[in-house]
C-alpha cells in the first residue's frame, strides 16, 4: 500500500499559525518537519488571498453549475460532429465542379437543347465514363483522407 502518513502536528501548527499564538513545542517541530512547513506556507497563502478578496455574494447552486458544464460539453460535441460533414461537402462540391469543367472543356456538354444534349451524351459516353470514374475514385480518396486526417487532428472526447 502506498498511503502517505500525515504528520500529527500539522493541524496543530496550522491552528497555531491562524491564531497567532506561538507554541514552543510546535516551533521546535517546525524546524525538523518539512511537511508542516509546507502546510504553513499553503495556509499563509490562502489566508493572505482570502483577506484581499471579498467573498462572493450570490453563488449559484452547484447543480446549476454542473448542468451548465454538461450543456456546454454537449454543444461542443455537436459542433465537432458537424465538422467532418461540412468538410466532405466542400470536397464534393470541388470535385463536382472539376468534373463539370473538364466535361465542358471537352465539348461534351455544349448543346442548345436538352434532347440534343442527351443524344450527344449518349453518343460520347466513352468520353464521359472515364472522367466520372476518375472523379468518383478521386472523391473517395479525398473523402477517406479527410476522415483519417480529422480522426488524427480532432481531439477525442
């Protein structure tokens, strides 16, 4: 067992310090006991700081503080949940725009009517299939990389 033994004079030394009454036995003990000297330093620090600061007038209930902390943590968790979805949406818009521009520059999507467009797309399916396959593979790779990156960067709960 790893229990720390508290010095029996520690509470007496602190009481003596707070009251300001000197005791020869405690003074002799303080010369040899480092734990009691440390306890007096801590008591002196708190006593000096409590004298400077006025006590708060209206403290909220502990249950209310606990409830607000839990609510704040739920809001943070909800914000973290939405981050991957937002990033994947931005990536998908970028990939879609790239594929659209690629198809537009290859003269596949330049048509005057919808029927003519469908006929031209059906006739040039070989030109469309390759960019779409590349786009889907690129989207899958970028999405997977984004998810793995977010798992590594975003803190766990």
